[in-house]
């Protein structure tokens, strides 16, 4: 099985989104934010500094940087500006993210890295979305 470190310093560009608008609606994102988010094509990159992993999603609109140590809870600002308690773990070539959004509710985000793509799945209750990022050559 592949390990996450095999995918360090590679860049992946968004090429496909499924049900992303409905997912953002389920989070309470407004119309304008949803329209912008659906038009941009982020570039995702995974890097590492010491024991800390960094997932960056860069766009012309906004850059999102997530720094984490596996298994250690941290405060995360989501792309829509919410602050959530997050724990990220690594399972082989997958980064599993659990966001505690309060009142016992959680959002699950999984990023599975392969030689050619990153498949990102997001789950908020019964609403899910998938985003596919292809390796830039």
C-alpha cells in the first residue's frame, strides 16, 4: 500500500466536481460564495515540515492552507470562514479529516492520493460531494 509521503510536493488541479453546490448549501454558504467556488479551479499540493503536513489549495480567489499533525486536534478556519475543531489522520495514502461543527455534528472529508489524482469526498449528514484533482505534469 502506498504511503502519503510518496505524494509530497506534487500539484493536482481540480478537473471535476459532483454535487458541490448542494454540499456548500448544506453548510450554509451563501449564493455568491457558492457561485465563485463552483467557477474556480484550485490547485492542491501536499507538503511536509518536520512532523507537520500541509495541504494547500490555491486559487485566484482565495488560498486555503491546512497545517496538521496526524491525530492532534486543532482549530481550523474553513473556506467559508467557520472555525471548527478538526482532527486529521493518515491511513496509508488517505488523509481522513473530521470537523466537529458543534451540537454533536461532524463533517467528514477524505482525500485519497494516487499516482494520477486526488479524490476528495466530503460528507455533511446525508449530503455528500466529490471533487477530483488530476496530477499536473
